[in-house]
C-alpha cells in the first residue's frame, strides 16, 4: 500500500488541496524563483511574475474555500496538523512573493486561509501557521518526496540535514530526561550520558556536513524567504525557526547550562511554546519541573571521592562540552555564513523582515550569541552563565 492510500481517510477536498501543495504549488514557486534569479538584485520581487503570483493566490483560495464549507471533520491530530501545515505553506508562499506583507496591512488579505488556519490552530493548541515541525518531523513523504516550497536542491538539502539533526537532539533530550527519576548515582546513568553525548556529537556532524553541502546564495535567496513572519487574521506571527523543537531547551535546562529563572532565557522559551506540537509543549514543561544535573552533582560533593561520582561527573561534563560545541558550530558557522554574511550585501530597503523571528538582524545576532555562550558556559559578566560552576565540578575530578 502506498503512502497516499495509507492517508486516504482524509476528505476528498483536503486531499485535493494536499495534492496541489505537493505539485502545482511547487511548480509556481519554483518558476517565480527562476524569474527572481534572472535579475541583478535577487531580493526584489516587486512586479516580477505577477501572472504566476495571481495563479498561486487564486488556485490556493479556490481549494481552501470548499474545506471551510466542509467544516470541522475531527479527523485526529495528525491529519489536522498536516492540513494546518498546507494552509501555512500557502500563506508563507504568499508572504514570500509579497502578495501579502505585514507592514502594509492591518489584517491579512488571505481571509479564507486565515479563517481556516485560526480554526485549526485553536483546535490543535498551536500557532495558526506552518511551523518547523511541518517541514521536518511531521512532513509526510509520498513516494519518497515530502512537502517543499520549491523543487530546488538547496531546500531538500537543508531539510534533510535539519530533520536528521533534530532527531539526534531529541535522542539526547530523551536520554537526559530519564536520569532524574533514577538519581545520578544509578549505574545506568553513565550509559544515558554516553547516549546523550554521542547524539550531540552526531548532530554536530550533521550540521558540519550541511555547511559543506548547502549553497549559500540558494539558501539565502530561495529557501530562507519562505520562513518570514506574516499575518494570520490581524495578528502577525513570527516565521518558522530551526530551533522550534523542545529538545534544544530540554537539554539546556536538564544539564543546568540555562536556567528557567533567567529572564532573558525564559522569554525565549515561553515565546517558543505555540510553535511546538502539543506533545513537545508537554515535554518542555516537564524540563521546567526537573532539577538540573549540574546542581545535582554539585550538591553531592561529599561523594566526590566515590568511583560512581568520578565516572558520572566526567561523562556529564563531556555532554556539556558536546552541547556547547554543537551550539557554537551552529552559530559561528551556519548562522554567520548563511544569514549574517549574505545580508551584508543586501540593499537596506530589503533588510526589513529578513529574519524569521522578526527583530532586526543585529538584535537577533546578539540574542543568539547570548544563547550560544550560555550553552558554552562561557566566562561572561554581562549574562548569567554556569562558567564558575562547571569549573568547580571539574575541580572535583581526580587528575587523569
């Protein structure tokens, strides 16, 4: 049985929209990208391919209206979340091609799409737009091909590697999450810490390979623009962000490198919740409740001479090192090379709305640097890090 037939419990109207998103929609976006690439300033999309933009707008609307008329068929989370993703892809493409543009609108002109997206978001408990999970962990493949905006190789390269990296972070978070109920002295904890370290090392390898394979210009001009903020109804929602998985923050808080009582960090996490699936929201809430491992080890200094402490604390520090190294590599190589540096050559009038999260690039970069340095436990006096506490734990280990 093919993937399509396994998914046949959806309604014919929803299936027709899904088929369009996987075919004609991709053709239209790709054709528009080809036209943009033919001009000197690839950031300018105004007045280019208006015939194609009209087809995108009208064909999508004609498929969404019957779904609205059909009403809520309550087909379960997976199908409803996939439909939200499809509506979100359509709205994001309209934003990319500046059919809609939040700075010139008080409410989205995509009335029917906004109505359906808001209904689905309220039903599911998520932001009413496409999010990272729609591109990666909830992106159902049909005959080996998952949903994309374009047929361009850079987009599938980006998604292939990010999806695999996300699952490695999830593996690390899952391993760390099992430690608290067992206690750090349990013999199995060493195995869990090794699993977490290996998963983080694998994630860093994935990101290194991505950096080597991904074409900078293709990503910057033809992939990234689909992830920008746009309005749904009257509210502007930020764009999809590669960090929109619970695992990254679970690891931060379970290790103790970042604290939920750190105002700046807590704002980052709180803002992320609507962009996660409900199951991931639940996982992230659990990370808030668990004591962190760094404080737990430091609280058991009286046992520092015991073999279990030496073995487990050393493995824990290796996990912290791997997490920090992966964070630094992502920021210093991927973000810098694929967003910050290409942006230096963009005309100022095209810098508005450059980032998926909304704020101007310099502000975003400062925020990301702070997050990187928290994960590195860097020695900084302007933001809270665990530099001194990591050093104190290292002092408890016997010389090797």
